[in-house]
C-alpha cells in the first residue's frame, strides 16, 4: 500500500507543479509581455509604414532654404523684366502692339490702385480698339503674349460698322507698375 500512497503523492505533487506551470503560462499569455511577442512584428511593420509616410510627406521640405532663395531671385527677375517702371512704358507698349496688329486705339482711360505688395501699384486700363475682326483678334493675342505683364479682364463688343466690316471692342486690362524704389533682387 505504501507504493500506491507514494505514487499518489508523487502524482499529486506532479499535478500541482503542472497546474502551477499552466496557470503561469496563461498569466503570461494574457499579460502585455505575452501579447508583445505576438504583436511585435505587426507593430514594427506599422511603425515602419508610418515612418515611410512621414518621410514622403517631408520630401518637399528638403532643401527649402535653397528653394526660397531661388524663388526670391525669380520674383526679382519677374519684376525687373515683366513689370513696367513708368506710365509711359505702359502707353508705349499698348501703342506698339496696336500698331503691329493694325487696330486703332482712339481712347483710353488709366487708373491706379494700391496693392498689399510693397512697391507695386495696380493699373487698370480701359481702352477702345477699332479695326476689322482679324486685326482685333491679332491685338488680343499679342496682348496675351506680350512680354510686359497684362491681364485681360473683359472684352465687350462696341458699335459695329456694317459698311466697312469693322468692329469696335471695349477692353478692360490690368497691369502692375513697380516703383523705382523697388529693388528687383531678393530681399
């Protein structure tokens, strides 16, 4: 009988040890330590994906200081080459384009407005041109392609002379006048 009791005692002792190991294993699996081992690769993959997204979002910001310097130089060049410095330059350019396209420009009205940009004045022009349809189209195309910066705001058809086939157009244009004090280089 002694062997049966001894075997039973050993069996209960072994059962207790196995039960303790099982409880400890369940505790580890339910704890954050046990979950970290199963979610670790997933979390690492997620973090790497977020890192790639952030790196892609920041690509335009790389070299921003050089881009700012280049943009300032381009703005200065635009001001110097495309914006007139005097009222006479505007009138001269309009007269040149009108002469080259063959239209007549009997009347015009100019007005100036202040802008939020220091050293710039917005110039509004209202001009009437007359000529045949082809000449009017050439004038509009030439104004759009002109090196001096002009914006065509509106074109309306004026009186039409039936006999000669001429048209009269009322045009609203705008440009910007840079002040002489404005420096064309980057500030």
